[in-house]
C-alpha cells in the first residue's frame, strides 16, 4: 500500500508506535524508525541536533526505502519534523497528520511553557542525566501521569535522556503563519483537552477531544 511514515516525539522511540502500526499496517506500508540519537539509533558525542537535521534524515530514509511520497504522521516534536519535511522536501510528502505538533512556536503561551520546561530539564541534566526523561514527562503529563506509565515506557524515556537534552537545546521549528500556509498537502491537526498549554492554540483546535 501507500507508504506511511511515523515520526516519534521527544524522548520517545519507534517502540511506542507498535500498537498504532498494527492498525496502520492494514492501510499502507507503515514505516517506524528511531530518530537520530533516540532508541536504537547511533548517539554520537557530542550530540547536537535540531528539527532541520531530523527532517533531512527523514528525507534520506524515504529515499533509501523508495517510499516517497508518504503520508507522514508526526507526534509532538515529530510533528515539527514532519512540517519541516513538507516545506523543504514537498515531493516526499503526500499528506500530513500532526498530533500535538507542527507550528507550535506560533503560540506565545506554549513558547513560555516550553522555556520553563527547558529550565527544569537542563537543571536535572546538570545534577543527574538519568533523571532527564522523568523530569520532562512529569512536566508534561504530571506526577500521576508519570507514575501511571508502564515501566517499559518509563525505561524508554530514561534511556533517551541525552537525546532529550540535545533536542531541547535545538528548539522548536521557528516558522510564521505565512510559511505554514504554503504547505499544499492535505493536513490533519490533532490535540487533546489535556495537552500542554498552548497546544490547542497552536494547532487551531480550541475545543478538541
């Protein structure tokens, strides 16, 4: 079937797409991968990266697999990567599905929230790098949310601590509304009522399910 590329968010990995891939695989050729520095991908030292680098990687991956154009599903920071991919490599993207991601820097409230989260993450990294993943997720989903996660999921975020720090230093994709408006591919935006502050504003969804 038609290629479907899934791009995970900060701290995550392809492992968290497995259940979704089982369903998506009935609709097309579903491709999961660990972004640079995360999961099973190589983690060079020093590790530096940003959205543009991840989009370049995604473009090369699609070419290597002869999978372009693909429907690209991006979660959180993966949505930022998907948007950059569509803007700079439009011939490789058939359609976009952005789950709490894409154009996040358009929300001043979210930018302030992210800056505060960054301070917590960098402070944790300076004291104990092994606490970075936990610190980030407690900031995103709250203490109860972190405690409710299955242990294998917590282990994924804990192991990805160095990549989380590098990604957060790289920042959000800095785009204007006018630049986003040049995306011609069909695009689905998604956010939840319990999403971080400003996500609904950035995605244009003020009362989402």
